[in-house]
C-alpha cells in the first residue's frame, strides 16, 4: 500500500512516517508539511532510504499515487485535507482531534459520495479503546463517574477527544437503564471550574496539561461502598502506531466515514460490531 502523511514534520507525523517506513506491507510515498517543503525527509525524521523530500501541497499525493493519507495536523487543516482526499478518492486515516460536529457531518457527506473511505479516531492506542469499552460496561453498575484526562503542555484543545468520547459513551450506556447518574451535590464552588466541565447527565470532565506527560486518562466510577478506576497511559507516541497501522491496512475495507477503531478491533477478534454508534465504531 502506498501511504502519504500530512503534518510529516510534527511529532506525531514523524512517528507515523517511521512506522510506515518500517512496515514491510506499506510504502511511504509522500510526506507533506508546508512549513518544511523541499527539505529532505531524512533530515527531519531521521528516516533513511526513502529518497523523499517533504512536499508543500496536497497534490504531492496524486503525483506519488498514494492510496491512503494519514493526518495528524490541526482540526481546520485536517478537515480541508480530508475533504480534498474524498474528492480525489484517496482513503483517509485521521488522528487529529477537535473537529466540530458540522465538519464531521460534511466529511460524512463527502465520503458517502467518494470511492474512498475514512477512519477518524480520537485515540489510536489499543489500550485507550479498550479503556472506553470497559467504561461503557462499568457505567451500567455505578452511580457516579468523573473523567480525568492528562496531556502534555502543547495540546491546544481541552477536553481531549478521547475524554469527550468517553463521556458520550458512558452517558449513552447509562441512558439504556433510564436511570441517570446521581446528581452532583456541589452547591457552592469556591474556585470556578473546580468541578471541571460538565457533560450530559452531570458527567464531569477534568483536563490537565502537564509538561513531561504524553497522553493519559482515568475514569473513576463510584457507588455504595466501592469505587472503580480505569486508567490508560501512553508514555510514548509509538503507543498509537499499532492502531494507526491497523487503520491504514483496514480503511479500504470499510464504507464511508467511520468513527473510531472499535470496528477494526472487533473484526480482528472475529466479533460482530455492536453498531448503533454505541462504541462500535459505526458510521
């Protein structure tokens, strides 16, 4: 498979380039980053043997005959990149977070008309996906829940896409009981924001931005006499690569726009996806 990478000079982009170059089933044919256009890829990423220069425009994908484009850039740039890829029938794998509901709807519409498909995931770490799946299960049995996400101090959006997706999933699963989570007892806030951001049903989401961290999340459940903490830690960006590579190799087998990699994990395990957009990676 012939792969191109948007944001090739960034920390995630560089890691993706290395992972693709080292995979015997994939060929890195394009690396795009307008800030570094014309610079030898080896100079930026340390990857030797590709013979690639970093390109400055999307058209590099066409001249390189790329089949899949991977994007770890910013929300606005990723949206424009994937709209362009859909029009040019190039599959997309997107790990950029912060895309709005409107942008997602437009991408879904565009990929429905395209011969290509796209996978957009808030987190490609297999452990993080399992953390969200386990949190769904736990939400049925516990009365309160808070989500705490911790990231490096260069992350510009808060809460993280993973935290928002976790809050959505536990809320939807709890809804199946027709029994909301217990109400927040707080009536007086000494410091504004102390209880974090409030999602539906009073699920509170807290964001930390700490130098030295990469990506971490803890979901804390409580009920009478017990608590349950489900935590995932990514200590290095290579933790996302197995999921990214799985998405790259599987994107041609899905239809339209797919959210999350749960459906790919289910397929890997030989399971049937739950679907209905309840943690099953449905369209």
